[in-house]
């Protein structure tokens, strides 16, 4: 089977190796600056990489602002240009396709697999992200997590996985969530829980703030209440949960970690992608 791996980060590079080791032919594009094994060709043009490919693999996330997510590319590639070059019947894989790209692909006769719509993949990807976030907190602070106050904004998959890792280490975890049932679940798992309007009274006790909500849930008035030197970690997609510039002007430290699985555990992330894609292909053949 021929795969075309287009764009992406270290995960995509390792995915190429895994697919080749499994006996598949792999061609690449928009990975010109990446270090690939000699047996995996870098196509000189997009059409050359896509020609005859049974499956076209884009990154997770697949795109940013209408452009292919391709930090290793020599030149930017517009999603509409990519979709126009695909052949009807090809399987297009990736994560977090925009509505426009999804509709364009389906109009072009493509089969679309959004990895971030697969419950199993999303759960495991959240676990990898949580472990990477924990590593960042340990690496970037002079404090131990034991005895520290940690604010988790949001109660999705990543926040739940991170809470499950922080509490056994002795961190005092407070979960900020709007829905009462989410706060109840957090309390049942040994965390403190609060709605966002309650946070200013609690903010002075946080050494770490981890945001998983892709919306501005922490305003400047709340940032002012945090203790000096607190570390804020942004895990959500833009616009993020807080204004990083404003936070740093207040003496707070900030980190942004988009695509964390590709940075902290690219091999595991690539294995998850490979397994999900091959399973999807097996299901189609069955």
C-alpha cells in the first residue's frame, strides 16, 4: 500500500518510519527540512507525492489558519491547493479538519478520517498530552508539585488525565469548570472544584495554572490575584485561556505548549496515529 505523508512535525517523521517498517511504500511532501531515512523519498512536488497513494496522512492538527500544518516544509501550502491535488477515492487522514476542508474533501470524492473524532485515539492522545504537561511543570519550576497549589481550567479529557497524575504526587488540585456535574466529578476524584467567578478568592494559593479551555476564561483581573512567580501553562488552541503578554507583565511566567505530544513523546504519538490509520484501512477492507 502506498502512503503519502504530507506536512507535520516529528510525529510525521516517525510515522513514515513505522509505515515503512510495516512494508508499505511511503512518499512525503512538506517535510523538506526533516531528517528522513534514505529509503523514504521527499517528492519534489505535491502531485508527485500524492500520485497513486491509497492513503494521504496529514498532521494533528491538520491545518492552521487555512494553511497545512507543516513546520518542516520549505514553503507554505494552502489547504485548498492540497485538496485540489487529491484523487477521488483516496483516504484522507488527519486531525481537526476545518469545516471548509472537510466539505471540500467530501465534494472531491475523498474518504475522510479525522483522528480527533475517534474516541480511542482522543483518549490516548490526551494521556500523552497530560504526561508531557506534567514533565513541563516539573522541568520549568523550582518548586515541587508536592504541596503546591495547581489550578486546572476545564474538565475535558486532558484535564481529567492530568488531575489523575497530579493528585498522587501530593499537589493540591483545584478544577475550574462551569458545569455543576463537572465540578462534582472533580470533587469525587479528590480535587477541589470551583466556578470561574469564585477563582479570585482562591487565586493567591496557586503556584501553577494549567489551561485546557480554548477561550479566555482567565481575565486580567484574575491574573492580578495570582501570586508572583506563578507558572501558567497553556495547552489549549488559540485564543487560549489567558493573555500571555499581560500575564508576563504582571511578573507571572507563561509557557505555551501546542502540539505537545509531538514534542514530549513523538514516537508514542506516531504509534497511536499509525495504529488508528491501519485499523481504519482494515475496517474498510473487511
